[in-house]
């Protein structure tokens, strides 16, 4: 019943994979043409050593130079781009909703079948970018520097929570108001502006309003301005952010199914 959604997903993932592959190819080509591989090498302990053009030792970095959690978080960011796109697709069915409802499947089943395809698509996008990161590091000789740190699970939950919360918000708004593609597009700048305003000193009433709005802004859970990779503009502990983010994902995706069910022909 989700054949149209599968076709959209296949096309989106194909384009995504081509773009990521192109970025990797350009990165590797630039790396090798610039001769940068001669400026960085690994010593006997497997640590990164920087040398100058004369081969003299310049700096030394520890073995734990590339936390795997950072790669996971980066993959989640890029997977969210695809998630926001696929989250807009159910709203496109509003144009011929009477035909959609004549299919031998319940309205809830129709929405859930589309959601199943969307979730798999977002996870594939996550895996593609994570593989691209690891392959690029391996190709330039730094693969052994990837360190499976203790933050992998926690930041993985945070990153994927961001992905599916964003998907849920776009999907529910698209189903409710239509124009899912427009909503997906403008949600990114709006989300970053809201997160940025939360970090600015504003009159207390306005500041509180901005903070409340940021609790339904997925970007706020993963965006901070303190230089820490797990920082956020929300004044709640890390564990609470992860829980709230996944709660937002569940509520908004469930809301999209309920809204779809109650749409009028």
C-alpha cells in the first residue's frame, strides 16, 4: 500500500547517496592532490603526528583523537535532512485524499505504512553518512584513530531522537496544514532562529515564551553555543533532553496519524 512512498524513498536515497559520495570523492581528491597525507602520519603508538615540510615534528595528538560519538552525531544531523523531507510526503496525499481512502486499508494503516517506509529511509540515510565518515577517515589513514568512547550510546540516542522528533514535527504540521515541502524547508531557519533567541538576553516574559517554543523545536535539543558538542539552549539536564526529544517524536508522529484519520474529504 506504500508503493508510492517506497518509490519516493528510493529516489531520495539515491540522490542522497550520490551527493554524499561526491563529497567524499572531492574530499579525498583534494587531500591527496594537496599532499596533506605527507604532513600527517601515525607514530608507533597509533597517535597522530603533525610534521612540517622539512619533516620536523610539529605537534602530537593522543590516540583518542576521533571519538566515534562525534561521527554518530554528525550522521544523525545529515539523516535529519532526509527525515524532514520524507516527513513532508504524507501531506502530498491530501491532494487526492478521496482516492487514498478507497484503498483496502484503514486510514491509520495507510499513515502507519507510510511512516514505516519513512523510518527505514531515515535510518538508511544515517547509516550511509556514518559509513562515508568512517571510509573517508580510513582512506586518509586515520581510521585507527576512531575511538569508541563512552558517549556513543547517549549521543546516539540524542542524535536519532533529533532525527525522529524533526520527522514527527514536519509530518504532523504537513498533514494538518498541507504544503509539507514548504514546512520542511522553512522549519530549518525558523528552528535555528528560535534556538538562537533562547541564548540571547531578552525581557523575561519574551524569554520564557521563546523557551517554551523551543521545547517543541527539535533543533533546540541538539544546538548549543558553548562549544561543547552535547550542549543545548534548553535549561534541562542531558538525560531529560533525550527523554523529551523522544517524547516529542512519539507525540508528533502519533498526532500525524490522528490528524490524517480525521481529515475531511
